[in-house]
C-alpha cells in the first residue's frame, strides 16, 4: 500500500482517492485451469486510470497486460450507454474499467474511449490489438471459443468475426428500441448490467430486445447552459409502464433467429439469463409484483421454454447474484427462503443450514462457492458440496469474497485490523501469493465501539473524537443509510473513515443498521413492507437513546442526522416527524415521494401506487412540509438520473408554500454519484459548517 504523508486533509485525500478505491485490485478472473489470474488496478492511490494485470501460476508474479495510456484518449467523451452503465455500476475510476475473457484466459477484450481492444494475457508482453469495430463500442464480449467478439453500438448488436468483418446482427431504426442493452430497471435494480449472452459453442447469442416506447420520458437539463436542450431519459416511474423486454436466439453464422417464448403477461421481468457449458439456456423471470417467479429452460431450436422451478412469496421474492445455475450433476441451484433464512437450494431443497444467511453465489460447478454469514457484520466464503457437506473457507472476522478457476481460489478480505482489502491467491487450499494493493493509506484511523442497541438489538457503531476526554459533552451526529441492500455496521475498517473524520470535528457519531438493512434474515428485511418510515426511524431513535444511556457524554439536546439516497430520505424524515429528537439534518439526493422512483425497487416494498395510494402517502415527505421547524439542508445533483432532482425540488417547493425556511444546494453537472474531486471535498466542509451553525454549543 502507498502511505500518504504530509499535511493532506482527510476530505481532500478521500476525494482524490475516490474513497480509497483507486489503486485497489478488483474484478478478478481465474483461468479455468488455474494457470493465471487477471484483474484490474490503477498504478496508485490517486491514479484514476485502471490497467489490466495478470499473475501467472508459473512464479505467481504480477505483470502489466494492458495499459490505457497510449491506446486511446481516455478523457474522450463516453457514449450515453457507457455513461449510464458506469452510473448503474457506481464506477468511480477511468481507463479499463471492465473486461471479458475466454474461460482459458487466453484472450481478453475490453472497451476504452469507444474503441475495442483485445490481448492474449497468457503471453508476457503480448501487444494489445485494436478490434476493427465501429465507433462507440459498448460492452464487448468474446465468445467462449475466442473466435468472435460481440458488442453494442448505436443500440444495435454487432459481431466482429475472425476475418475482422464487422456487421450488425440485430438492430432497428426506432430510437426507443435497443438490442443487447439492459433496460434501466435491470441495470439499476436487478444487478443485470448486460443484455446479450454467448452460447457455449460460440455459434449463437441470446439477446434482449428492449422496447422503451411505453416508458415515460423524463428530461434532465443543464440550467447552467440555457442553450443546451434537455436530455430525454426513459424512466419507469412507480405505477407506470415498464419497458417491453423479449429474448431472441441469433445464429451468428447462418443468420437465423429464434424467438424465446414465455408467459410475459404473468412474468414481464427478465431478471437473469445464463448459458453455460453442459446446460440449456436458462432464464429467471418474475411477476410485476415480484411475488412469483419461474426458472425456465430454453429449447434453442424452437425457443419454447419449460418450467424448471416456480416460486411464490407473500411479500416479495429476492434476487441473488450467481443463480439460477446448474451443478455438473444436472441439479438446479437457487437461493430460497425457509426457516427465516436465505439458503442455497438444490432442486428446491435447502442445502445450507438455518441461520446461515446467503448473500450471493460466486460459482457453481461440481459444488457451489458462495458468501454467507450468521452475523450481519461478518461474511465468509463457503463451499457446499454436491453431497450436502459444507466447508467454511475463510477465517477471522471481516468481509470475505472470492473467485476461482481450477484449483486456484482468489480470496479478497476486509477487516477491522487493517485498511482496505487484502487479496490472497490459494492453490489447493494453501496460500501461494498475494496481490498487491496500491491504495492510499488514510491519514486517520477509526476508533469504533460496537454495541447491540434497543429492544431489537440494532447493530450500532459509536465513534468519538480521538482527543475526547471523559466529561466533555459532545453533540451527536447520526450517520445512517438505513435502507435495503446496504449495511454500514460491518467488520471493515475503511467503512468508518468518514464517520471518524466527523467525530474528530467534535461529534459523537452513531451508525445504526435498523430493520430493512441486509444480513439478519427475511423477517428483518420484510419489516419495511409498505412502510419505509416508521420502523426505520424508530430503530434510529432506539439506537440513539441506547448509546446515549451507556455514554453520558452524548448531548441529546444537540442531535444531527445526515445521509445520502435512502439515508437522505431518512435524514429528512427524522427532522420532519421526530423534531423532538433530531435538531438538524442534511438530506443528500433523497427520494421525497416514492411515486417519483422506479417500478422494480419501489413496488417491491410499497406495492402499486394505483392500488395502495395510502401507502405512498404515508411514506411521502410531501405531506410533512408544513411541520418543518428544524434546520434542514438538502443537496442534489441536477444530472441525477437515478433519484431525479424533482424529488428535492418538489419538497423545497412544498416548504416554500408552507412558509418553512430551509437550505438548498444544487450540484450542477452531478449525478447520483459526486464524481468531482473538488466538489466531494468541499461538500464535507459545507455540511460541517451547516451542523456547526445548526447545533451550537
């Protein structure tokens, strides 16, 4: 790791390092015979341009396989599709940010500034080849045999064959129709960022056709440039029409097309597509209310589908990475719910025990490699054998993940004992190498006290100033996310860096994961069904009071709360509905009315607004505008296409109509991610100034 020295402030360091992600290795791929590992990493903790690296089993030495410098102008404007993909993936870096490879890792393809490139990582010093593709290349993927490369350009699917011939195999003139792209709901909410899949023999492609004509258009404008026209975005607001997504099998050589058929009226969502060796093309489709799903196998000659498994739930069904998939013995691997546990299942029968919550599946073959934990602060690597036996592959507290090929397993781990992530390469269960991290070392070290707070034992972290003396009264800053899909109270030192900076500015900082946050099982998750407001806010209040009862230096007369996205909603909710507890709030990019958020996420938890308008009214902040009597700062990016800025502007308008003063900070050119280093640094200082003014001693 690179040690940062001198007088660099934490806000500046965090901004320049993109929250200490630059220089950290990621996106590991292991050859199917274990002969090499490929991964991405920039050269340093403040270097934003990511390179492709390789480590060979012969000596386990790292070497550079592709450097974006000299290949293309990496600062060149990205295509609309690539910008959207990076926003959906929360990509913070530049350069080579994604790649695809043959199973043997003898050919890798990637896109850079709209061009396509390929390299053979098995040969040290092999030149990077420019693929003769049309401009604005998006998501290039190589077929498993290494002969052809498919990619998307101008919303059409194209293929470059062995001779270098580049041709369109699927596309239409209608600008609202695309072939090979993932629609907004899939990319943002289903974690499906791709829209086409090669067959194992490389002779066919399963490709999604997305018709966005039914989807409403939102317009994102740049008020700083009044001559620039608004940018139209197809946004599926809750209760409105989704894109029409169909799947088709295209024969690359013969040019034939087979339309895949299933009951789209019942199951309009195409959630997953897999097409692996030795198994048929397999789909996971889901109903609009997400209470029913089917795993389907495809007859690739006719396009007809057969039901391999059907599932139902009273509340909603969850979507997991890595499944459905097939064991080599032909059994279907899924993750389901039983005994209040998320469990790996073989042909619908649980293969993992109650209490061990599976978060995602990493690899399926002769056995299943997956991540799970019985404590929401910890996640470990596990292996479930075909005979039902289980083995935990990682030790020590922390968050562990991994990938494998042959007898090689790459294990990535974070813990409270060290900064950042450590990466170990194991062969046959023994460590043979470590992959270097060039991430910067933070200029501060968190000091965290963990507790179980309140009647529901909410996982809670407390941070106080490093120079705090007993008896010194401290204002309190709640620093939550608080919603589905993200836990903040975890065994990872870097998770608390920003909270410790706030503590060192003179606050007692509390981070609490209440009901709805992941890691504690289905019943805990489903406590927010139809209600994002009451249980979520109640758990923050309980955590605050429990921590304060155990730490008398906390001043409950000066309590602030800050958050972004769901955390921004929670912060605004707190000062609106519990001003007796919370005295000031910063709400970043909040959803203020869930009718303004997307279908797949919102309707899973709150149902359809046309059927349950009272649920949406209860969870909306709009009706609470007149009750504002505490200082509130709202922050929002004007170019945010995830949580539209209309959320903040409408609530601000409601405050003005009610005569309620508040502060508003609009970020020109910014999306849901704050990508500007300067802005990211200054935002922390501006929030600090707000809280110091709003929570005076």
